[in-house]
């Protein structure tokens, strides 16, 4: 069977959740599938980690002169003239013409629930993509049962058309880092205070504005200086986040580090007092599981898929409840028994996820079309 796989997101230089999902999935499929023939469609030459290492995987570099519309333009042309048996798109956009059979991974529908946190262009693109996906896809993979329910409720997708496959976890990267290594890196980036960390895209739907207010309240309760470290690439509406930081009486303790190489993330997670994920909406929240794997206690919101994915291993609080979120941060800081309990539960929960498991379940979907 010939499988065309959109590798463009996996090939991004600065990866977040969706990009890492596609990246690890492709690498694992190379390890476990020697039967099917894969063509890795990409808008620029594949990075070294994605270069085919086995004979049944081929790079398909599809040049395109425009900054946008690679999927709708160039990938569409490819599927018109070289139609694969199966087209698999592990992100949100199908080309206009698919394969003989089509599979897409739909990660979330946050744009339907919180449209005000997206630009007009993003909304139009995602909504059009969703309608095309529902129409074209023979199977839709979702990353949580919550997202499956959202697709059936909002888009009237047939439940039997949807398969739930959880993200995996790179256990060779995410594990508790020794204190000396943590200390060395913190000195390098000039962090000397205890700190809480947020890891993920800096988007309004992630409730970053609310997180800053939670941190302010936490610092009113706990007089000892702390850092709030925000790690992740910027998204739309950054001015609102920046304005909230400037308003904070503790703005000098808030560090916005931007996107960091993946090898640095386990170090920061391992050294943190706790990780905070107060999102309004998540399809999965891979950084939450990565934090758990590093022995970092997690506080998260009760929104969307977070209760399902955390599996009882995080302290869950309503995303709008600034007071109780701050109180949980205070408790992690002052109550060693409570903190260690979250650490132990998180390490155990993280063991439930692997990219090998994710790839095997995905391959089963592709083979059973």
C-alpha cells in the first residue's frame, strides 16, 4: 500500500505539540512498518531526524513559490497526478484532492469554543479545513475522547468514523534531570529563584493572562520571591499578554523565554516547583505529560481534555478560579507531602504514554481502511 504522509508540520524548525506529534509518529512508523511504501510530503528538505532511514520511506520535496497555500496548492497537485492509496495528514489541513482513502488527525476544536482568541484568517482556515476533513476523511484520528465528542457534537461526525489515539511521550528525553545539571543550566539563563513554569504556545486560549493574575495572587500569599517562567512560541494577540505582564507588581519576576530547544525543556521542568496549565481549552496537552515525566508536580484546569489526560495525577482547578489556583501553588510550595504525592502520581501517569504505542495504534487505523 502506498501511503502519502504530510510531513510539513513535523519538519518545522520550532515545534510545539502538533509538530512534535507528527515528528515522533513518523520516526516510529519508520521503525515498525516495513510493509507499506511511504512518501513524506514536505515543503522544504527534511531535517536530519526525519530523513528516511529505511527503503520503504521516501522524501517527496514539493517546491512551492508562495509563503502560503502549500497544502491547498502544491500538495493538491501532487495528489491529483500521483494519487496515493492512502493520504495521511497528521494535522489540521487536507489538500483539495486527497488519496484513494484519507485519514486525518484532528487535534481540537478550540477555535469553535473560543473564536475570540484566533485571528479571522486562522478561524476561516480551521473551519474550512474541518468541513473538508469531515467530508473527505475515511477515518479521523483524535487525540482524546473529549475531542471525539466535540467532533460528533459540533460537526455531526459519525462516531464510528473516529478513532482515539493518545499522543506518546519521548521517555529517552523526558525524565527527572539530576540537580547539578539543573543548577548549571539555571545559572546559564540567570535564574536563581524558585519558580513555576508554563510550557506551551503563548496563546490567549491557554489562559496566559489568567495565569499572570494567578501568579500575582500567589505572590500576595507567599512573600518569598519566585519566578514565573513562560516557555513557548508566541501566538496571536501577544499585546494583551504583554500588557498584563507590565501591569503585574511582580513583573520583574516573570520571565518570558520564548521557544527553547527541546533538550532544555526537561531541565527546566525538573527544576521547577511546579508546572501550571490553566488553559481554557486543550485537545491533549502534551507538555503536561512531559512535566509529569520529569517529576514536576502539575496544576491544571478542569477544562476540556485535561481531566481525561491527567488521569487523576494533577491538581485540577477551574480555569477562572484565580484564588484557588494561587492557593494550590502556595500548597505545592509549603506542603512537601502534597508536592511529593503529585510527583509520584505524575511519574506513574506518564508511564502510560509512549510513541511506540501511538504509532502502532495509528498503523492499525491505516491498515484497516
